[in-house]
C-alpha cells in the first residue's frame, strides 16, 4: 500500500499544505489505496519537503513528480483521453496555481501578521518547549528568505495581494460555468485547484485572497462540488 507522508491536518482541513492536499485528493480521485503517515519533520523527506510517498520500496518526492509516477505505475484514468489542447490548458492552470498564486498564499500565512497569528499555533503548538518557541522563528525566517529570493517578498503587502487576486480572477474566468477546470469531468488539475482554493476559502484566516475568491461564486461552488465527490467521508 502507498504510504503518504505529509503534515498533520490543520485549519480544519485534511491538510493546510496545498501540495499535501493536492496529492491526497489525487489518490482519492483515482481510487488508489493509501495510508497516511503524519509527520512535520521535513528532514526525513527525500528532498527536504513534504509530501512524499513510499511505494514498492521506493521513496518519491514532489507532488507533481509523484502524480506522474502514479500515472505511469497505475494508469491514468483522469487524463488519458484529454486532447493536446486540454493537456496544455491543464498544465498552464497548474503552473498558475503552484508557481504564481502559491507565493501570495505563502505570504498571507507566514509573513502577514494576521495570518502568522493563526499559522503559528496551528503548525507549532504541538511541539514541546523549548522547540515551540525556537522552531517557529527559524521556519518563518527561512520562508521570508524564500519569498525574497523568488521576488514576491520584495513587493508591498498591497502589491502582493493585488498579484494574488489577479491570479484568482484569471482562474475563476478559466473555470467559468464548467463543473471542473477542463470541462464536465474531473481531471488531475482539479486536485491542484481544489487544494489551493480549499486552503484559501476554508481556513480561519479571512485574508484578502479569501475575500477575492468569494467574489467569484463559481469558486466556492467548485470547492463544494469537489468536497462532496471526494471528501464526503471527512
């Protein structure tokens, strides 16, 4: 059985990491049996990040590469009939989520003081003292550096949220009146989209990103549709 190593649930979600939630959602979408291994110690992960899986004696990291592996090893029921144009559209949507919108979401939780006030206890309160006081500062500082290195952290808060809302507006336009991002049937890109929008809409943090997403009725409706289909038992 596939063992899925990921952060413990937080913020009332199965996972507060969009990449962990993406991968678990994908496993449910393709009906692959798996066992959760909750552990926030990224030092044990093959690439120093979560999630990763262990399957058939192999350890594999990076949610996108894991999905590619699962498709190769177990078949591709979600995407196998997609046209070249649909595959390209899905790739572009995934990149918009994971390589662009990700950074304003990261900022909203780990740098913005309102978000940090909720993120710190959700992620670190289970740690024993003195780690509970030391580790949050170290992790927050490291993520600040990541944001600076990527470039998003060099903008003002208003500019960061404006960029994030532009991504959300574009994604809402791409979804339109469709049930799923590539049409009437769910595909693998919906694992990413659901993971990101659930993490924006369904957390205690009422961030500018959440306010922007709620202005598009199709996005909350989409999340509810995905939850009813794949997470009804949770």
